[in-house]
DNA sequence: TGGTATTGCGGCGATTTGCCGCATACATGA
DNA sequence: TCATGTATGCGGCAAATCGCCGCAATACCA
């Protein structure tokens, strides 16, 4: 990473966004913070080199922002950073043109490194242990949820589980690794 | 309904590969099975429309195959299917040009849909009910248990769960096919 | 034969689930 | 405009499950 970048940070958690912005600023980057999707698209006076998006922005998904940001800022490198990471959304994000996808918590160095990379790395090693039961359950839920356009009730019906239970499972963070 | 596809299935688990090949064949597709990366690249007499890759092929990664397969078979649609799924490898797979990435276990319909094979008659086909959470969990446990030769303690360690809990889960489901 | 690992199982407190109700929000159509 | 159906968020409570402990009975190997 050589020259300073102009980076957009979008996260509905204002505290987290500010902390991250601060850390990035300390490394010499120019950072703009947005807490909603609208704010993120508002600042288009000067192009951004990179954007760090959260998956959950209030009601809608950060994935929706990707096409707009790419149209507004040619050559922008988009990184998704979320505490509710899943394989289903990771696949979706990369297909939409994101450069990388990281689960929270991630260090600033990790984030900058992810933004710097562009091509696929065929040497990526698969984990030596299979997914934990909790993790597998989380991935499955995310997949079905995506198939139903995020409709909670419909997903609960499809999985034959109680809506309240699904709601509570989604509120929990996925288990690490 | 469009024409049948010529599909390549690459998995070092011969039993699984054959089962999948059989299921795909029953839907009218022409299937070729390979158990190693070399075998997968050997058959290039006629182009494949799609490939289903495991992430773990003996020592090396199925990700390495992607560029070669894409070079050998123009327009091939590659799906990664693995029991050792992770967000990191999912990201790399998509960046390398795979069309999708699914954790095992996945149903045949799910696989074909991921490959884009069922897009056309999505309206006509009643939405097949996804696996229930219990069944998914059961399948996963059985798979890991088999990998550890039925060793309960080792399986519990691999799944990062308490041995007592695994024991109770296994005791619950008598024998259900 | 001693050391190590596996297995089955009882039990207890902490957590999670299943299911209820209720209030709010948002469409669609009479 | 107002009913109606559906989606959502959330508190609460009894029942089920989980995590974790211990203990005894094998199983395996040097």
C-alpha cells in the first residue's frame, strides 16, 4: 500500500465506524463515514478509491449498495465487513464485484491487505476441521433466508421451525471458525 | 426444458462422487467422475458444460483446478461443493470464476439450481422444502463420524462439541434413513 | 501389566426452545 | 377510507436441551 487513499466507511454502528475511520486516518488515508445507505451514496463529489461496507445497514443490505457505488466511483474497491458473515452472502458479495469479504472482528492491517488484493488465490487452504454444528446451522439458515428474499416468516415456515426461534438464532452472532 | 448437460464430478470420496453422478445421470445428464485433479484434467476430448469440485482433493486444493478447467472447457460453469467450507475459500473460489460455492450436504436440486440448471422452470417447480435443521445436523454428524471411523471422542473434538452432547444426539435419533 | 484413551451414563445448573400473546407496520382491495 | 392479511419485534414462561462434572467399565498398546 503506497499512496494515501480516499476511503468510504459505511456502518450503522456509529461507534465502530468512527473507530475504524480513526484507525484508517492514522495511517494517512482520507476517510468519510456514512451510517446509512443514503449517506453513502450522497458524497459523490470526488471518487473513492475504496469502500468498507457493513452487511446490515438498518433495514436493507449493504449488498444493494455495491452496484451504485461501482457506478458512482469507477474502479472502487469494495470490502464487506460484517459481524453476521455467511458463505451465502460472501458468494453474493464477490459476484457483485466486491474485492473481499471479512467477518468481524478484523484488524486494520487485515482490512487494508484485503483491499489491496485483487486476484483469486488458488493456494488458499481449506480448514483442517469441518464446520461446527452451530456454524453449519448458521450457513443453512442464511442460505434459505436468501432464497426467500430475507422474509423471516417464510423462512421459518420453510424450515418448519418457529418464527420466534429463527428470530433469536439470527440475532446471535455466528460462531467463529 | 433445455438439453442435457455434460457434467464433470471431481471428488476424492469415490462413494460420494458416484452417488452424485448417479443422481445427476438420473436427471438425464451425462456425467464423468474423476477422483483426482489429474483425472479431472485428463478428459478434454469433449467440452464439459459444468463441473462440481470438491475443495479437498487429496493433498492439493480444488481451487487450483479452476483456471485449468476454464481454459480447457470454454464457458464451463464450476460449482464448489465441500464438507470443509469456509468463507475464505468461498471468496477465493468466486474470484477465480466459480459460479457458486455450497457446503455439504446439499441436495441434487440445490446443486443444479446453483449451476443455473433449474432457472428456466423455477416457476413451474414447486419450491422443494429445504432440509430441516435437525436433518442437516444429523447428516453432518454422520459424515464426520464416518471420517473418524466411528470414534465418538475424536468426532466430538473435531466438531468442537461436548462428547456428552454428541452422545445424546446420537442416542436420540434411533435409525432413520 | 500399567498407562492411556474410549465409552456409557447419572445428575445439576445454565441456556435455549417452543409457543403464547400483543403491538406495530405495510401492503392490497372492497 | 377502512378492513384484512401478512410480516415483524419482543416479553414471558414452562419444558427441553446443553455444558460440564464425576465415576466405573472396558479397549488398546507398549
